[in-house]
């Protein structure tokens, strides 16, 4: 009897094993790799050509294709400055006491010192035009550009624009890659972005994040419309590329929020922060580049006034639209038209003025010689004035 039961049990186990193998075979036919995943095995490698479109709401598994597309057009910039500095000569304790000096050093003869600034740049044209930040090359007497393929080329400064912190360089080299620029695409909050540059001299480096905000104004320069990102940006990234998941340029990396608390000369206090970087939108960068290449500088329309945002009324949580005239520059278009300090400006050519950033950008986009109508309030009385714009002078001329 026991022998019979053992034989029946072994037969039943054999039938179960056959059914299990058949089921696994069917599952593999229906969904390759599913059994391996259910068992905890490795997944089959994905097909890069079959990835979801990077422009859709569903991002790809890897951004290697985007880096491959954009990275060759991102360069390292080495800006050398020769400065004169006095040699420090140590003094004996006796001499220090006799001269009433502290610190143990005295000023010696002048000697040359070479300072090197590290930064990044983006090749916009196979003709050799490279866009970077003005603060990367400002004051440099020798600029070298290291290309992605290892070539080094001396760069010439074509022009710079202090008010956007951008500069255009020209290099003489063949077979240059061009950065891809999206057609009519603007950065949106939540977009995946990659920052490519040369942080702290390490060499070509890629970091990833998202667009955290758009339209940021830091009051660092006159014309600002920054893209804020949490992609890591460090010293040396300035002038490098901020690209989207398709490897297209959306911004020029420019600044990072201080990582440690700082105090300014007025006694103000800026708390430290992490993961807050800023890039100049590609639309602004492209406009500046085109004008510098064509004219050697940027041509902007100019009304001739300084203005600030209208402060919110007491107890209000939102600020009203428009700007308040703080200063009218002498002999400017605004002075000739009769604008006055404390005028409230509400519309430009019939379109509401949102804030000072809105008016400044719209003013700059107009061609000098254009006549515009400004509407506002003076002592709570409505008024309208026609102003013929001039070309904006340099910041040092107007005290901006």
C-alpha cells in the first residue's frame, strides 16, 4: 500500500512540473522577459531607438543621446589676465616696531602676475562664433578655447553686452559643430534639463535637473528673464549650455544662488541656498549674438527713464500692474516728451505694463526712432504722451 501511494505522488509531481514548464513557455512567447522579471532576473536591455519621444510628457530612460548631440558644441574657455602686483617682502619684528607696522610684510617692487579665469562657451555657428558670459572673459588679454575633440584655438572678442552678461567670441577652426536650437519652444516648469560645462576646471561635465521656474529677476543686470534650474551649476559652468532632453539649447548657464549666507554693503542679509541656478534664455542669447555679429554691439530702444514697480497698497497681498517713474534722464526722449518723476505708467501702445521687467524688455526690443504712446496717471489724473525712442546709451553714460 505504501509503495502504491509513493508511486501516485511521484506521478502527480511529474505532471505539475510539465504544466509549469508549459506555462512558462507560453508566457515567454506572449511577453518576452516577463518570466525573468517575475523571478527577479535582469530585464532585457531597452532599445534606444524605441524610446518615448523626449518632447512628450514621458521622459526617456537615458539622456545619453541628448548629451551626444549637444556636448560637441560646448567648449572650455581659459581667459588669461596679466596684472601688476607688488611683491611682498617680510620685515623683521624690530623693523615692524620702528615703522609701526603690523603683519610682518612691506610692499616691494611691482611684478607681473597671470590670473586665469575658467569658464565655458557654446558654438552657435560653424563659422566659429562662440557665446559665453561677459564675466568669464572681461578684462582678459588672451583667451584660449578648448574644443571637444581636443583642439585648442585662440579666440577673438567680437563684442560683449554688459547688460545681459553675454559676450561673443570668434575662433578660427574647421569642422566645427553647431548647437541645436529648438524651433519656437520655450522652457516650461518641470522640463528635464541638462547643464553641460567645465565646473571648477574638472573638464566636460553633465548634470541633470528640471526647470524650476522661469522669468526670474535677480537685479544683477538691466535685462533679466532667467530660467531657474536645480541642475548643478558651479564655478566654471558660466557660459555653458543648458539643454533640454532632446539636446537642444534652451539657455546659457550664468549664475548660482549663494550657497552660504552673505551680507551686502547696505547691511542686508542673503540666506544661503542649494540647487538654485540661473540661465539666460536662448531667445535672449540668440538676439544678443545676432546683433553683436552684425553691429559689434546690441542696439536697444530707450525711453530715458528709471522706473520701479508700484508698491502694493497697505494690507494688499498683490502688487498692482504698472511702473512708477523714479528718474527722468536729462535731454532724453522722456524729458523732451514731458514725462515726470512719480508718474504712474500703465500702458505702452495700448498694452498694459505688467512690471518694470516687462516694460524694460519691451522698450529694448523697439527700434530707435519708433514713436510709442505711453498712458498713465499723474497726480491721479489720466494722461497720454507720445515718445520717440532713442538708442540706449552705455550704462556708464546713463548711470544705470
